[in-house]
C-alpha cells in the first residue's frame, strides 16, 4: 500500500516551499556565513527537523552503534542534517529518502557544499514502497517521519524488508500521549487529516508482530519538553535567526512551535528513542 494521490499531495503541500535553497543561502549570508565555505555548524538551527536537534541525533547514533563500513537508510531525511552527521562522524554511507522532492534537492545541494557527496545521497520516494532491494542496509534510521503515515504496519514491514538479517532499526519519533487530542497546527501537520500517531504500546506491538526485537526503548519526553521550553524562551527574547525552521514552515511557524510546547506540557504527545534488531531468522 502506498500513499494515494490525495494523501501524497496533502503531505507534500505541508512541507513544500518555493525557492527554499535560495532562502537558506540568503539567510546564511545575512548571518555572516559564506555559503562557499559552509560548515556543518552553520546549518544546525534548521537542518535537523526534530525535537532536540543534533543532541537527539547523537544520542540515537550512540544507541545504534554505527561503524564505518555500514550502509544506512535514513527514511524521512528532510534537509539531510542527520544523514550528513552520521557520514561525517562515523564514515558510514547514508542514503536519504524523503517524500518531498524539494527537500531532496536542497539536501543534495547542501551536502555538495559540505563536500560529503561521496558518502551521502538523497532520493525522493515513498516510505511505503522503498525503492531498494531486499536486505540492502545495515541500519534503517528514522526521526520524526512516521507521523504523516497511516499505514504503520506497511511502513515497518518495508523497513524490515530492506534491512539485512541482524540489522537494526533506529527510531526517534513522536507518539500519542495520554493527555488527549493534539493541538493543531504542529510542525508535521496543519490539521488532523495528515497526522497519525500511535501510542507507545501500539508501536511496540506493531514492531513485535513484524518480528523486530527491542534493544533500546527510552522515553525522552521530559528532555524534549525541557529543550522546547528553552528554545521558546530564547525565541521570546530575540528576533528570529536568519537561518531557522521558520524558513521551512513559513508564517505558521510560531503557532506550530507554541502548540508543540502545549502538546508536550499537556502530555498530548510523547517522545521515544528506540533501537530494534531484525533477527537472522523470523520467529515461528
């Protein structure tokens, strides 16, 4: 099962931005950065589109235990910040897949400017029909991507399919909390028709039914809430930075950020960091 045309269009429209790369480069110049001598640190305020940013990526990388020879698939790779971090820090080869063709174009351009194109590449595609052969990757990595996908079982079956036996699935995701319905808009959806959250127990059950075995399961909601409070406090004391998530989310960004904080404070969403293994043999 793939996203149908209407679902694809709604999700793609949420993330689509005209001339995004030009806006980012203009913002970098305004911030005193030279796009021709770009450093990874220059992009940290916007190229990891998930709560806790780079810290969340480094924590998950620690849990999954990456090695230089590994082939990694980043499902929902966005602008490529996490993929570039994994390649730069660990020397592994990373393929990023994202529904948004614009994000893939921008991610490719930024990766070339950072000189990482031999280790990192990006492809537009559907996570419910991954365009890769069986058993292609040592690691499947995903951060804040599943919230737009209703068919969770189809998603994780595809991840299982492209993982090598013994490979690992690394997840950092937003799940449903016990506090009630989500306030919209939020960074992944402007209204409920493109938002599909599982509870932690539902996610564990889906992955277990497919055959995945848990290695790490960590609730990091509290850390995400503290991080978001700090971000909002800083935002209230200064003008928006030249380069930030507002370039991706547009005029709705402030309201989305406030709702995200309210959802965390009200336990309407939760955050998990988890690693699962695909066993060498599926349990009978």
